[in-house]
């Protein structure tokens, strides 16, 4: 009876009105977005192969991202690049140049059935390149590491926040297993590579943000988020470590594509 009344009401609408109503009903239950984002970051890092000193600095980065929500799943494809200039107190006039690039893909399955609050559980593949250049060290001035691995993660989405036009989203995860290539090796020339489990390669990442609808568009959105990413691992030969973290503020524009 109710379903018939809804169909009867829809039949009195124009084609454009029916299309608009369909898009509004789907909301984020079945929507796709393309994102372009700017990140402003603060970083701290230590590469004991290069120096025992801890460097701190600031930088910026760019994100290109594609996300897809549905009643059953959440998908995310991300390309990210960042650059930070870091210093140490004892040599404040000399910068360590820290560049970071990520390519990530994740897929999550929805766990609950609430229309306004969605919880997704899954994971994805993370590919990360970190490069450090500190010209003061001469022949020991360049180091980088590459990792690719699998990371379990969870996504939480809350719709209709405050004035019903704001979305709250959080995503977090950790590395379960990764193949890591380190160059140069910690105690000898050449490279060092090894598959490392969670206790040997530790990485955690987290992002939480708000996404209000634009005043002139019911489809597209702004997005403001806090981003945290940190990793650490040791050589398989000695105890020399590399560790780094990034705090970031992310400003994005969401363009609805589906």
C-alpha cells in the first residue's frame, strides 16, 4: 500500500524532478566522489643509518583520491605526495629534505544496517616511498626506503551531523605485513630487503574529518580533516632504526561522480 503510494507520487513529477529525487534518496548510500586535496604537514624523523639526530620540520602535499560508498561496501583509491623540510636544533641552518609518496587501495565491507551511521571493515594494499636527503653528510647524505604491504583498517561514517548537511568520517589502520627495501643498507653498501611482519615493521595511520555540502550544490562537498601517519622499522643486521611521523591538516574538494 505504502509502496504503491510512493510510486503514484513519483509518477506525477517531471523527469527532472524524479531524477533529482532519486539522487537525494541515494545520498551517500550509493555515491562516488573524486577528491583533490592539499595537505599542510608537520613531521619528525630519525634515520640512524644517516645520523642519530632527530629532525623536525614542516611541509605540504597533494592528494588525488577516488572513493565509492554503497550499502554493502566502501572503496578507496589514493595517490599522495608530500615534501617536508626538517631541521635539528644543533644545526638549525641546514635542512634535511624529506619526500614521501603513497599509492593506496582499500576495500571494506559494511558491518551494520543503520541508515545514518555506517561501519566498514576491511583492508588494502599500501605502497610507500620515503626519501631523505641531508647534504651536510656528504657521501652519506641520501637514503630511502620502499615498502608494499597489506593493512587492515576500519571506516566509520556518520551522516546528518549538526544541521543535517555535514558528514563525519574516520578511517584508521595498521600494517600487518610488508615487503621493505632499504637503501643504502644500515651497516654496509648496497640495499637490504626483507618481508617484515607487524612486530618488525610498525605503521599506523588515521584520518578524521568533516564534510559539509556546498551551498550552491547538493552533490559536491568540502572536506576538512586531521591526518596522522607514522612508521618505524629496524635493520635485520643491527639495531639501527628509521622512524618518522606526519601530522597533517587536509583541505579537499569532493566532486560527486555517481
